[in-house]
């Protein structure tokens, strides 16, 4: 996880993509918690369709190796969980 200032998030994403073979995700949408929820629903975990034909989220298989976000977004999404 990379927590960075808002002005440098795109730079961190570009550097991670250029310098590594790891899959990185930019987790940032300051104005819309619904946008971040969509990221969690569709970009967080791989979808498993092999279990008796049903679609389930495999909570142990993340789609990304690096998550890049700002401290403010991280704290705003962490507070409801705690």
C-alpha cells in the first residue's frame, strides 16, 4: 500500500507500472464513496465462477499487488470499519 499526497497519486501509479511487473490500482475518488465502492466491488478480488455455476468473490485472491491512495481517502474508508 502506498499512501501519498493527492498531487502525486498519478505519478506513483505511473512509476509502479513502469518499474515493476506488479499490478497496481489507483484507489481514489474523493467526491464519491460510491465510486470507491465500485472499485471494491469490481477491482478488488477475482471472481470465481467455478463453484456450482455461481458467482462468488474470492476474498483471498486480490487482483492487485499495489494499492495507491491518499491518506484522507484511506482514513475516511477505514473509520466506518472500526
